[in-house]
C-alpha cells in the first residue's frame, strides 16, 4: 500500500428494516452480531484498522445511534475522529461530501476510502489487496470503486460493467457502465459473459478529486453539506451538523450523483467473500449450516427440517417440524415467519407496521440509552415494570415525573441514588421509593454493571413523562 495519508470513512446510517425483527430503526443491522465475532460495525472498524497507514476512521452516523456507535467502537479500543451526526438521512453523496470536507480539515489532500458499516467480508487478505490496488488508482486521479466478482446470477445488487485496463496500473480498469439491478435472465447473462461485477459501495479517491467532481455534477449536494459542516457544533465529542443546512441537501447516492457521470471512474475486481447481508436469505447463505442445510442460532430444536434459518434471540426454545426453505426469527416482542425466497419483503411489512404506529417497527423491548439499557418486563393499566442496567460510570439525568411514582430494587451491583438532594447507596436486595414529583437521579459509580428492577405506578407510565433538569448527555427529551 502507498505511504500516502489514508482516511477510512465508515458510513453508519440505515433504517433497520431489512433484517426485522432483529434489526429496528433504533438498532440497525450494523450494530448487531450477525456473522462472526462482534457487530458488523466492529468488524468493519477492525478490518480498516489493519490497513497500513490508516488514520482513525471518520464515522458518519445517524444521530439516533450516536451513543451505541461510540460505545461499540470503544469496546474494541477505537476512537473515531470525528463522529459526524446526520440529523436526517440523505443517502451517500452528502455523506461523501462531508467526509471530504472533514478529511481536508485534518490533512492537506488525503486519500479517502468509503466503507459501509453493515457488510460482511470473509477474506481480509483479499480485501486489503483490493484496497491497496484501489489506492494506487486514487493516487493517479481516479475515483475507484471495488467490484465484487459475482458467484451467482444475483438480482439484488447493482452491477459494474468493466472497461479497458488502465495503463501502468495493474488491476485497475475503467468503468464502462453502472447497471441497475437486473432480472434473473439478465444476471445470468452477465455471469456468462464475464466482465461484470457487483457494486460493493466501497470507493477510494483523493479528496480534491471528489470535491471537484461534486462541484461539477452535484453542486447543491456539496454546497449544503459544506454549509452544514461549517455551521456544525461540537457536543460531547460529537460533530452535530447544522440541521437546516443538511435538510436542504438533495438525497442522492454517490453512484448517481457522480460515478455514473464522471470520466474518472475506475474499478478493481475482488473476490473476498463479500455480502451486504441485505436479507435473511443472504444471511442464511453465509451462516454455518447442518447436514440438512439449516442455519440456527440460539435455543433451537428442529426435526425433519431442511434449508431453513431459525433464530431465537430471546432465550425461548424455538422448534420446527417438517419445515423447508423458511426463515423463522423470534425476538422478545415479535416473530417473523416467511419463505426464504420472500424474506426481502420484510421491508414492506415493516412499512405496514409503521403506518399503524406499531412500536415494534422501531423499538426493541430492550431499549439502549447512553447510560445503559432498559427492558420492559410487564405492564398493564396503571403500572409498568422494567429491568434497568446501568453501565459502569453511567449516570441518568436528574429528573422528575408528574404522573407516576417509582420503586427501585437493586439485584446486582451498587446504586448511588439521589432523591430531593439526599444521596444514598443501595446494594443487592435493597430498595427505595421515588414519589410523584420528587427530583431524583440514579448513578453507577462502580466498575461493574448495575442491575435493578423498577416498578412504575401511576395514571401514565410512558417515557415522555420525564422532565429532565440536568443531563450529562445533553438530551432534552
């Protein structure tokens, strides 16, 4: 690989619909451990950290996921620089523009690599070789995308038609065309003909080259992204883009905005065991299977079942008899049953749920917060019971409730509880009571997680009955 400065950029947006019910809007697939060790985000960050001369990654993420992303990266010892928060989703072209501007604030004119956070790659050696070749193309002034050598007539990916080899750059070819997702017959024709690859969504380029291309082909995108970064604010280590400026940015993919129009597009072929894990069917393809072609995870027992994907993510026993070519996913609050061949339709199902304002479309029963998690145990008219886990050093906001009281029982760890200015320390099997209107705060000052059971009693027990008086995480609601 070249000695030039190389800035990896991790794109971590996502709507959390394609692998529902495991993924949700507030917990998209890159944050999940789907294949291998750690989440897809963590795997991506580790893979990029192994590249020679790679700086700390620039991460561009959805504002809703900021604490989860920072926590997951901290778990593997990485600190993004910076972590840029998008107030609304605007596709990949604005994200690329932001990355260029942010990178040029750190270096004169570095080479950038754009990497989705939710892809799976089996062969890290092949990945590193492809990136090294692509960087050579970027140094020569090309905008290089990695083309995945197809192994089947896939209809779920866009394709790249390769052009002629680039002189003096071994392994780099021009891009003849970007091709939309084909039907089965067309995909088979591409496979038979050769010279086509799957569009991986990974790009390498020099920052100034991409800036110039955006100025030429997508000036509105560049202007809005630049303005949103110029007017951005720093908040708890996050870069918060100016919301109005970014909202004015057109929503468009970098492929459409630049790659399909520029004469500087080039590509590098790679066979690295790649998948975007865009459906339960693709996850089944990559998972380890038994002799009957079944992939299972969690507490699962099957009988006379073939070529299926069963996953129990809630600890309950999930069973199947006489099932073939199916996906069955069980979580704490939802179950999905579908033929593998139709599993991609889950996006439409989630859209239907969202239209009905079903909370399951967006939220897991276990909800992440910057200080830890809470999970509903039971609820009915007038009460709600939760299990709360506070991370070491976690501190809930100083708050009060107008419509409910709370009972807290510590089951593990040590709680520092402040009620109306009086602080007490509670350990396992001790409890306290927070009356309606009392000002209170819960902290975990120890080095071990704090677990407690909270029982809320009142006429209204929803999350918006929280009046925050002080919050170290900068939240208002």
